[in-house]
C-alpha cells in the first residue's frame, strides 16, 4: 500500500495541490486515463469543500492492490448536504456537475462525519489493464 496526504489549510490553490499529489502518487502505477479520473474527482471534492464548507482541511490518497481511495476532509458538519445520488445537471446549468462527475467516475463514494467535520471518500477499483503490476 502507498499512502500520501497533504494539509490544504491556508493554501491559495488547494485544488492545484490536490491534483499534484494525486498525479505524483499514481505516476507509474496506473494508466493515464485512470489517473485523470482520480485527479478530476479529487479536484471536485476539494472544490466542493472550499465552496460549501469554507475550506478543505486535507486530502489523502491510498493506493492498494485493488484500487485507490481518495479522502477529502473539511470542517462542515452537515453530511446531509451531500446528496447520495446526485442528479445530472441540465445543459444550461452553469454548476452542479461536481458530485455528478464523482458519482460517474468513482466506483463508489460517500460521506461520513469525523472529529473535525466530515470527509468525502471516493473509491476507484482497478479495471483490467489499469494497474501496471
């Protein structure tokens, strides 16, 4: 297992830091399309934390034999504010695509409370040919 984490508190560009840690951690471990999916979801989760909870506290990435888990923590306490099954946005909508993309790209995802607020977790299972093992 590989573990990577970064504190996002106070960073001017937390989404950029999240994208960078995902790319660095997955480099040479999985193919580019798989990495792009994980990067996009990490970016969306951090962006949602900043927009809806005021800040993303940290991001962690765990790489297993079976896939990857991404966790983004924030200080928001309302886990009910994160819909379990987001609806597809209308073409004219300017926003509302973030969690829909997470739902489409991740194998599974969810939200849970923790000691500082909540964490959103996205799981990516390897597909045939994803892992360079």
